[in-house]
């Protein structure tokens, strides 16, 4: 089992303390016999000769290359700038899913999706004649009792992974690693089992 | 070139008029010699014997199966419940990118990413000592002059696709097909060129 590489996706890369959180995540992975691969560690120093857009695209290329070297991912789906996950992490989930890799997920917000959208919309959900809820923009709110958009949940379940959601105090919602650690333990157990079978 | 199947991703599937918009999108594709594949058209009638979560997961399975049958995608990145794209669409972009398919994108909001995040944050962006902007949660705002998160932009450019952004009136931002049609024309031209080469 040693040597399984786990891509650690999530919006914490945007924190000023990103590298410290990456180090904590990697340490937890190591305790469970896994190699954590944290995106911010994989970014080469930007080439100042490149334009801003080209610097961003170079990071994207590097991350896609790194994902291909990983056996599985653990993605942080804690809501980011809205009721849903970070779009960059969602992109990476789809990428890993299409490569056939196992996708494990966690969220530090355990409120149902409907409640998160209602809170985001200031409580202004309406009910359609069909019984579906819609937000103030007239957009249906998925009512499948899944954690987020059904494609994200489907990527996790379809890949054989699982999702842990546990409420963290608001101030710690992007830094708490309680749900992450449960996810790592599950990943270590599942990936160990599949590598022995 | 006839027969190229284009997966039409975007949050308009959540509108009550989703099927009408799907029909309009498919008609525009057909005018350009492409076959538009609209997610809401591909959902089988839900099996009422399934639990709610299993109904959602069945749709996810169906969409992943459909994506594998498509040659390229056109994704609507118009901001959805926040300053960024819909997470389901972002997932699908990563999925198609990993399959090696061409990803074309459009947005009916042409404001720079920084401006969208500032508006979402009520103008409360701060500047870090490093010069980076961060939002009120302490999360950096990417400053690569890309339309959205760099993974999304990277998926488009890396695949050989392109992105068109054009402002639509606020009330039409989820229904306007002006930028979509430019995208279809470009896709038809590019995919035709590559099939002849």
C-alpha cells in the first residue's frame, strides 16, 4: 500500500497559510501510509517572462500533469464563495473521475444543500407548481438529498469513494482537518484493500 | 464534419424553461452542422422505486455515459450562485478534458474575475503584503486575468478550445444565446478543420 499518491484538492490553496495547511495534510496522509500531493507545493516558481494569463495556464498544465501521477484524490467540498464547492476542485474531480481514479471527498459544512442555497438566497426560495424549490434567479434547487450538485456526488460514489461531512466552527471551516482525517483513514483502508485484492 | 456530437453543459438545466433552451441550443448547433446534446434531454424518467439520492446518482451515471459519446463540449460559464461557474459544469469540463475532448466555453458576463469577486464580496477586498487581493474570508483572488479559476481556463485552452464572454442584460444572463452562437460557429469551424486534416 505504501506509495499511493493522493491529490489533495480544495480551496485552502487560496489561504495565505496554504503551505502550512498543505504540510499538515501531508503529515496526516503519511500517518496513514499515503503520500499526499498538495497543489500549492507543485507550482513551480512562475516565469516572470510570461504574461499573467500564461502564468495561470502554466499552473493549470502542471496540475493536470500532477493529477495523472496520482492514484486517487481527496477533495475539500466545503462551500466556497457561494453554497457549492470551489469550481477548480470540481473541475479536478471530473478530471480524476474520467481517468478512473478513486475520488474521496469531505466538507466542513454538513448542512443539507437545500438549506445552504436557502441561506445564500436570504431564505427567498420559491416552490414551483411541480413542487420543486427554485432560487430567486428561477433556478431549481436539486432535491436529491445529496451534498452538492449531483455530478459531484456521482463522481465520488461512481468511483467507489465516499464523502464525509462534519460541521466545523465557522472561523475554522477552511482550516479544520477533522473531516479530512476521517477521509484519509477511509482512503487508506479502501486503497489498501484494493491493492491487496 | 456532420455528426460531431457536442455536449451542451451549463446551469440553464435548472431553469423551468430548460427544455425550450435546450431545443434552441440544438437548433443553433444544427444550423452549423453539429449535433447538440443537451443534458436535460438525456435524463430518463426517474424510477420512482429509487430513493432520492439514487435518482440523482442515476442522472449522474447517465450524463457521464453521454459525455463519453460526445466529441467536444460547449460549456456555459456564466456565474451561478456566486462569482464563478456552476460546479456541475466545471466537473463536466474536467471530465471531458481528461477524455481528451475539445472544450469550448462562453459566458454571458464579461466582467473581469476580480471585479466579480469584489462585487460578490460587497467591495470588501483586501490587499496582502504580497500585493495579492483577498476576499473577506482571507481567500486569494486569482490575478491571472483569466475568466474564472485557472483550472477552467486551462481546460479550455489546453484542449484547443476557446472562450467567448459577452455581457447580456441581467434578466437574460441565463437565457441569452448570443455568446453561445459565436462559440458554436467557432466549434464548427475548428472541428471541421481538424476532421479534414
